[in-house]
């Protein structure tokens, strides 16, 4: 990628897309194509085609997606499946039709079977049943991977797919109904500390294990792989380390300075027991994460604390 190449970041207002924009700008790329949903609805084939015809991007980062935590996913199956499929079909097909030099698709670690061996190797894709709480989203992301592989196989279109682990960082969704666990716990413990609450509730049993990657690291990997990787095989992007939800809760409570009790609401789902990525392929290509979990949580907490209070409850909310 040259610094003047035309680069379309689809989903530039989201957690991932905004981090990719920051990283591209940091590295001196000056010709970014960015569109809000109001300007270009990526679920509309005509709108996407018009955008590619007029802007003629050289490179595409496909980071636009309907995302949400364990509850949002299980409550809105049709929305998660339809919207993600529509965006993938429209953007990947238009990119190929309009001669894009390379497209990078951002997937998710939830594409792997619920009970696959850990750590999750890329070849475990489609070897078993999915975790039911997010299978709709996972099916859409698997379709995105297959679109990239199919367009590469049939048309020689250079499309690559990255599978990031659970991400967090500035710009995350802190809405308690639709967010993922890490921002939810930052908000719960911060509210608990401010209001002097005696107890804070954590969903599930606390025993599931999750791996967390700071979104700035993901963005760095995304730009690196766009420039250094060109193959049909998917690539996991993670840290290679995980933590139980109970330990994560303790860590966040101590970083936030909350000293009350932590109670577990076992009426809420645990989801998959473990979701740890094998990152050996990524390391062989030459990339490794840099931001440790504690450092990353501190920075995200700082960002959250500096938000105006009226925005803190709803920032990033998935409608
Ligand atoms: P997942 O990785 O797809 O399962 O998505 P989440 O990040 O939403 O949930 C991860 C784990 O954290 C699950 O076991 C949840 O039950 C648990 N968890 C604990 N407290 C919370 C919370 O307040 N919000 C969310 N979203 N998950 C929580």
C-alpha cells in the first residue's frame, strides 16, 4: 500500500474501523474513504455499487458489522444474520467488480465450533456445531470467509480474512444490555464505586475463559497483514493468553478501585467455555501483540471515565 492509495475503511465509526483509521493515519496514509451509514447504507447493493463506482478504492478493510454481546446476539438472531450477510455480499462483490487490489475481511473467533480443542487452530473451522448463543453472527462471519475464498478461487481476487479474538478499547460499547463483558464490567464496577454499592453482579458462573486483545493492537495487525499476507487461509489474531471471567472481574474491580462484593448471576448464560486462539500462524507471518491486558484495561477505563456522564450509558449502543 502506498501512502496515497485510496483506502476504504467500511465501518469506520465502530470499535475496529475507528482503530484501523487511527492506525492508517498514524502510518501516513492520506487518502481514506469513509462513509457513515447515513451516507452509504452498506446493506443496500445499489448504494455500495455507487460508492465503489465513484470512489474507486484501491484497498478495502471490511470492518462494518452488526455486533453485540452474548445477550444481544441471542435476542436478535435475524438482525445479526441478515445485516452481516448483506454487508459482506455487497462489499466483497463490489470490491471485486470495481478492481480493488486487495480486500481484508474482519471475522471473529466465534466462528469456531463450541467444543473445538483449545487453543483454536485455523483448521478447526467447520469441524463441529457452533455455540448457540452467537451462531447467527458466526454463520454470517463464516459466509464472509467463504466469500473471500470463493472470489479468490474463481476470480483470483486477493481477499484475506482475519479472525480477531474478543476485542476491547476506546470507542467500545458500554451499554449493559448489548455490550461484551470487558466494557460491561468496567462500567458496572465504576458505577458501583461511584455509588458505593455493596455488590456488583457478573453474569454466568465466572468460570468461562476468554482472551482479550486491545483494538489498537488489532488495528496494527490489520494494516500489517494487508501489506504482508496474501493467501486464502484465515489468520487468527489474538494474544495467545486467556483469563477466567471471575479473574477478569477481580482485575477490573481492583483497577477501578471497587471494594464491594462480586456476585454471579447464574441465570445468565456462560456461552462457550473457552475461546483461546492459536496464534502461531500470525507469529510465523511476523506479528505479535504489544499491549498487555492490565495496561489496556487501564487505558480503556481512563477513556470511559473521561466521557461525559450522559454519554457513558449509551456510547456505542447497538440499536
Ligand atoms: P462471548 O465471548 O461471545 O460469550 O460474549 P460476552 O463478552 O458477552 O461474554 C463473555 C462471558 O462473560 C460470558 O460468559 C458472559 O456470561 C460473561 N459476563 C459476565 N458478566 C457480563 C456482563 O455484564 N456482560 C456480558 N456481555 N457478559 C458478561
